C-alpha cells in the first residue's frame, strides 16, 4: 500500500530524474560541462512539462507559448523594479503575469482545435513579442530589462542551482499528480474524443481553458526563474523560434506518449547546443535534422525507444 | 417522461425533420425506425443536444431542455450511444467507463485526487476480463458493447441507443440483443434500430420515420400491420 502510494506520487522515472539532477553539481564538470547548464535545463524542463500539458495531454498545439514564458520573465523583472525586490513576490508576479496572459489568450482559442488553434496561438504569441519590443517605456524595447538582481542568498551559482532544483522537484511532482488526477484524465479523454466527453457531461471548453491557464502559469514560473538566473528579461524569449524550441523539445522527447518526453527533449536540446555547438555554429541545423528524422521515423519521439508505458492517455 | 413536440430541422435548403412529435414513457423501450435517410439520427441528435432544433420543444420530466448543450442534458440523467463508434480509444475499457461515472465527473476538476471509481458496467456488457485492454485493441463486437457501456456508466434514467447492432454479425447481434433485454428491465430506453428483428423483438412502441416525418406510430402490432410500414420497407 505504502509502495503504491509512493509509486503514485513518485514513479521510477521521476526518482531517476531527481537523482540525476541532485547529483549533477558533483559530476558535471568531470564530463566537461558546467553547473549552470543544469539550471537552464531544469528551467526549460519546467516550461516544457507545462507546455506538454496542452500538447501531449490536451492535444492542443500552442505554438506561441513563448509569450507566457516571456510574460513571466518580464513580470519578475518589473515586480522587482517597481514593487519590491522580494524573491517570492517577484516569482508570484511572474506566475501571475504568465497566468493572466494565458487566461486572456485562452478565452479566444479554447473553442478551436487543430490548425486554427495553432494559428491563433502563433498570432497571439507574435502580438506579445511585438508589444515587448515596442512598449519601450515598460519593457525597455529590444534591450529588455537588464540588471535584475538576485537576492543575496542566491548570489552564488551553487545556491541558485539548489533553489531551482527545489522548484523543479515541486513542479514535477505536482504536474505528475495533476495528469493522473481526474482533471488530467478528463483532459486526455477530451483529446481522444471531444464529442463523447461532451455527451458524458463534461464542459469541454472549460477544461481546455483551464489547461491553457495552468500551462501558462507554469510557463510564467519558468520565465521568472529564467529572469532570476539570467538577471535579465528580453523580447527574444517571446519570439516565434523560441516558442518553436519548446515544441521541438516536447515532440523530440516523446511528449505525445510519455509524461517524461519533455524531460528527455529539453535535456537533449541543451546537450546538442553545447556539444554540437562546440564543433559548429550550425548546431541548430543538425538538431533540426534530428527533429525531422524523429518526425519521419519515430513520430512518438525518443520516449518511444524506451517503450515508456506512462502514456498521457493511459 | 420525455416529450418532443413539432420538431423541425433543416440543413441549408434540405429539410431533415418536419413537424416531428414523439413521446417516450418511463419504463418502456421505444423504437424509432425508418429507412436510410429517414432522419433517425438527426432526431437523436436534436433530442440529446447535439443540434438545437429550428423549431419545436423538447421536455424531460416536465422540464424544457430544448437547445441545452449535451453536457447539461447528460447531467439530467440522459445518456446516449452512437451509431459511429465514439470511444476514448487510447484508454482501457475500464477507464472508458470510469470517465463517464457521475462521481468521477463530479470530481473532474480535482487536480491532486485519485482517478478511480468502482463500477460493474463492464461485466454487465460482457467485457469482464478485458478491463485493461485498450479500447482500440478490442474486437468490433466488444467495442460495440463498450459503446453501450460508456453510456450506461453515467447511470442514466433515459438511455438513447443509436443502432447498437450496426455492422455486427449474427452472434454479436444476439449478444447485444441479450444485453438490451437485460437493460430494458431497469432503464427507459429509446432505440434506433435498422435490424427489424431486434427492433420488433424489444420495442413496445415504435415510431416510423420516413423522409423526416412521422408516418406510423403505435405498438409493435399496430406498426407491423400498418400498410404504410410495408410500403416504406417493401415498396408496395
């Protein structure tokens, strides 16, 4: 019974993931990499897992999700500059900024599916990106918000790493519960058959709206952590190609069939950036080819190689 | 129990239902029959909220439900199965019926709770032992049974069955027929059925639709003896 309860909250892949990141500061330099990479990967995993709630579980292709990541980053910076330099307040502002932006966009897209949904999210993403460049008095234009300060207790990389790890653990555990709770299972049922879900009594629009808002809240949190880590927030994180990265992470990793797909995808993306990037500036070309190969030959993503049975739907 | 009066529906210039009135009594199995294109499924779709009628009124236990969305109608205790299979294909048979359970639906927004719910529906529809088989991996006959199982899991007071034996062979049809015989003892059922043998065996009262209009209505014997029934089905 105890094992079942633990398994329900923390299955084996989760424990392996946590063990990997908990031990990362002790071995990463030994393999020629650096601890900050771990911070980046954890932030993007948080972002990608939240994104995959929509894509993998809801079947909702949001291709402008960078808007909410960016809203979180700007929310963090603006709260620090204009409200108070308090970490928790700034993180709350980041989450709120992502969530509010998501709630607004979701009002317009949640009655759509497929290509129309994708196009609308791209359009909204572009609007946010454009506003972040043009609303100079607030966002400081293309330069973005610079000199975002970290609190004293997070000033060294080691502390920052463990803080991000704590948030990472919390988000992964909560998201895992969420996708296996009635909400996640109903969302997945809606992805499989929206008509039937309506006829067994579910308010499909509301589930889709709520899934978008939760996903945007998490993107906002990831954006806030990003601003904290990078000590800046700039329009580029809202751009279409940055939005595309999270889609690629989810798909390459296998987010369509596994909760853990985005974890694999985000880790692979940053490893490709640093390892391939050491040899060629055109590393994205090779990563793009990998993406194409996966779409063509292993459309379920890398998680499919491991025969991961923790399907979003099952 | 359930009444529809003077329903009218058109798609573009094409009138699909014209002035159709129906009445289903509690505790009975009512049949809606008619040849292809008679408007049977459109009629079901109007009664269960998929489409709103252009004119007319639908009431359930005295309450006006005209134009209510399917989810609202489902929550009143009206459930339906589909002629074209509508299952949650990636889910196991058990999860298909679980999603439809009223207690799971009531906790649908729970974000940390467990997704569980006990039900004997799968045993009732003959899928005992196949609880953990994915819906898409079930045989056609089993999928037909699951289609009814999902509708039943909602514990309806009124069950609409849209051609439950469509595409089935003799043996599988007999299995569904046995299931309907068992269900009609406890649930009010309205059934569209193409298979005359099944429809005439179970339906206590029958409405015959033709080109979107009710042309014959009555008990089994009355409908069978009516010359218009023979005209529609046999052409003379």
